[in-house]
């Protein structure tokens, strides 16, 4: 009798573990035949409909099966419920409370699956997370993806609820501006081009900042106002000035100017109904004296600081602006010289957007080199209702030179999030081509902004294996060489790191080239992968061409083998061919040429 009871208990335990979960697995496809239908609510919004179409399309590519999209649940197959309204068919108590605009829920209920989230983007992100993590789809760059072949696809129990910490995850790079790449990799930021704006409603919208970061002269253009109201502009060396190239700004204590500024800002936002944030920021200039020297402004600064005056002006604008637009925050551009104020606190509807333009980008933000910025940052966190970070991720002068800053991405984003930052904008080039390792940069940033608590090493491996195939290991070896070199050299790595930078020694360049040649050899029979490798070789080619004679002399002095072709003209020809075949442009949209070549 006891033996029978034990057998019964063992059977019950098996039912409660593996056997039970197998019974309630979600069958999606078997031998390229659909075993599930996609269900959306009758009142599903545009992003939810797009999410359902994307799910059907990619599952078709993965399994070979065709999936029906319907408004009714099926009693004879599994159901993939897309969106909150559909989710209630599987779970009457389903709620998106607390998910915000972007949070997701991926949950199995019996032999059904819920893919839903906050509005407007959460359901889209739930679908893409599922496709990536459970179906194996990856979108590396526009036109470059990995879609696996899985004729049979079955999903075991899932119960995921995730809300990203960052509500602004902006990446200003050409590849990130592609509407499909952007939404599939969960970037949410500005919409820089008409095609993005047209595609945005189905993809959950975008963030609209008006005007741009440096807004003073856009809201009050000197061409319109300076002649009649010179007192609205900065007094510099005894003369009213409104020219940015001589460090001019606004006279922030002038009350008539303030009233006109507020009126113009409100009028412009009324004209642009999609505005998410209204910007207040100095002209793009860090030179002395960069602000008004009139008696009133000087007196206000003496009792506090320039930032106190700037924040007080911003608060005054924010108070009036809130009456017209209570749900649109004011974004204060804390740029260059805007250290935390001594006395004034940003108003509740002000988001401080702190700029780290002077940092060393070869080390994390909390490194001793960046102590001054970190002290300012911590100061702002103590007084600000919200903080966004504006950071820089490319070389802004030599855009094709090696720029080893990838190891700082993960530590920086995690540090910011751990200190309460709610938005990050990573500025690269907004036109031309992507620059050095641009596809990897954009993808890595998108992943880390969505979830900062991932291993950046693991992510880089995932991308390089996916984007470069069998050459991935050689690309990682190249990246290790240049990153190790910049760390050993102690180079600051600012926004204009030259191809003559200290870390770019002949030994580093030669070793880098050996790995890039190995990468080329590994994919020589794959035309597309070879093309990607050739583009990735350009930074080292560019550096050799920029320093040809110097590097040749060093090789001779060391008795070292020269890794390039003997003729500079031949290397120029190779470089130019890669650039022209791939239509690689600089930030001015001109064909990119190596230094010294016209």
C-alpha cells in the first residue's frame, strides 16, 4: 500500500514539474505549419496593429508558416494575444498599471501567450523582445539582420514584466534613424527626417524637442528683435551683442525679454502639437565671456552664480509655460559652464539635461579624470526633479580615426541610471555615414539603454558574431588591441582625437591590421560579410595614410616588416574604392577622402 502511495506521489510531482509544463507549452509552429493565431483587440491602436503584423511577418520568416491575425481567440490552437485589450481574453485581471509608455509583459497563460505593454510603445517592445529572446531574431543595422530557421517553434512557461529606467533612449546616428531599426532595438528619441516622422505613428511615436538644445536665439532671433530691442541681448565689454561667434547670449534679467520669450515659446509649441519637451539653452559656445555683463545680471550672479540666474530665468518661463501646457516639461540645457546653482532649485516641470562634453571618453564617467563633471552631476541629482544626460560617442573631427570608447558605454549608462537619470541622448553624427564602428556603437547603445545591467562584453560578442559571422573573433581582437592601447597610454580621448594620438603607435596599428586582414580572410567567400569587413578596415587604413612617412620611418628604424602595400598611391586607391563602393560620406555628406588627398 505504501509503495502505491509513493508511486502516486511521484506521479503528482512529475505532473507539477516537467510533465505539467510540457502540457501547457505554447505551440507556435510545427514543421512550417502554424499552430497558433495572433489575436488583437477590435479597438487595437496603430502601434498594436503594427506589432501584430511584425509578429506575423517575422514568425513567418522563422518558421515558414503563415499566421492569421484575428480579433477572436481560437479554441483549437494556441493564441498569441497582442496588446492589452487582447490580453484580457486570456486573463480578465490583466493590467498595464505601472508600465508607463514603454514597459512590457510577456506571459504564458496555459497554452497561450500574452505580448502587451504600456501605451504607446510597450506592446511593440514586448513583441520585439519575444522575437529576439525566444525566436532568435536580431536586427544589427538597417539591412543587416539574423533571422533563424526554426520550422518548429514551441515556447515553455514565460512570466516577464519589465519597465525600462530610461524614458528617453536617444541615439543620434544615421543607422539609428532608420524607423524599423529604431523601434526594433527600442530606441526612442528625436525624429530627424520626414521619412521617420511619417513612419512614427505605427512605431509608437518619437520625442519632439523644440527648439533645439541651444534655443535662445531661435526663440528670440536677433535678426527680428535686436534692432528694436538691443537691451534684450547680452552686454559685452560695454556694448550690446547678439553674435554667437563673439560669445553673445540673452540678458536674462530683462523682464520684457522674458515675457516675449515665453510668448514665443508658447506660440511655437501651439503650432507643433507633437512637442514632448520645450528647450531652454544658451547658444552653442563655451568661450569667454559667454553671458551678459550688465549691472542687473552681474548683481544676480554675485549673490549666487550664473547658473542660479539661468535656473531662475528657466523657472520663470516654466511657471508660465505650465499654465498653457501642464504636461510638457521644460528642458534646461546644462551645457559647459552650468555647474549646479548655489541657491536656486529647478522647478517641478523642469528637466535638467546635463552635458558631459569635456569628459575623457576613454574611461568611465566616474574615473578620476572626470571628477569635476561627476561632482557637478551629483550636485544636480540632489536638487533636480529629473535629469537627462547628453553624451558624445564619436570622434567629431576625425570621424574615421580609431576611437576606442566602447568599454565606457556600459559603466557610464549603469552609473547614470543608478543615480536616477531618466533619459540619455548619445550624440554621434546625424548625417553622412556612421563613422568608425558606427553600426556596433548604435546597437550596443540601444541594448544598454534598454537594460543597463547587461555585460557589454557579451553584447559586443553577440553583435560581432552576428554582424561579421566567422570574422567576429578577429574583430573583437582588433577592438581589444586599440582599447588596451588607449588604456595603457592614458590618452584623454576627447571629441577630436587625432590619428596622431599617442595610443596609435606603429605596433598597435600593425597588430590591428593583422587582425583585420585575418577577418577579411575568414569571410573571403561571403560577399556581404567581406564588404562589412572592408568598411571596418577603413580607420586603420585612414591612420596609415595620414601618417605614411612617419610610420614608414618607424618601421625601418625598428627593423620591422611593413604591413601595408609599398605604394601609398595603391593604399589610397584601395581606401577610395571602399568609400565609393559603399557611398561613405562625411558629416557634410561629401565623399570621404583620406587626409592629404584631394
